C-alpha cells in the first residue's frame, strides 16, 4: 500500500463506521466476509481532515478504474448504499468491490475475496468527484 494503511477523510471515516455497524446482518458469506475484513482494516486506518486528504485515495464518490491480474478492467463510482446502481456503474461501499477499494490509492494492489474466489486488483486510476457527504445518513 502506498500509504501503509487505509487512508480516509474524517467525516467519511465516521460514516463508514456507521455503515459497517448497521450492515452486520448479511446472510451472504461473501458480503459478510468483506464487511468483516473492512472492519479490521478500519482499526489501523489513517484519518485526515479534508484539506490533508491525498488526491489519489479512493473515497466516497471517487471514480475508480481497477484492473485484475487476469486482464479485465472496470471503471465505477464508489457511492453510499442508497445511491448504488450497478447498471450505471455506481458501486455501493457495502458491496465486496466497494469494501475492497475504499481507502486505497492509485497504484495499490488489493487482494480481496469475491464470489469467484480471491482476486488481486490494481488501482489504475482515481478521479475525485466532490459531492458533500452527509455524515448523518445511515443508508
């Protein structure tokens, strides 16, 4: 990892912890294990205020391009759960892919468990879209 640990903006960190806490009821094992792994990574996350946040870190509303070792590539926007829309490439933070990428930076390799097994992904690009996140929302 470029920065050693997950990197999160403080308001987004608070919102993410809330979302993770209320999402512990998944019956799907892949979703459940993704949330558990993200919860563990949050324990050592580095938290910055808005002004200090590195521009190359994946955060809420970022447009992310990832590449898999097996050759496929995908671009999507990482969003809060209520804005998730797979058809329009808006991936919820509480999906396995969303949980896998949050807090990582451009150039990072991510090893994560998905339905079809463990995958190694590379963060190829990160573009910031500045929409204010209301940290009072839950879902």
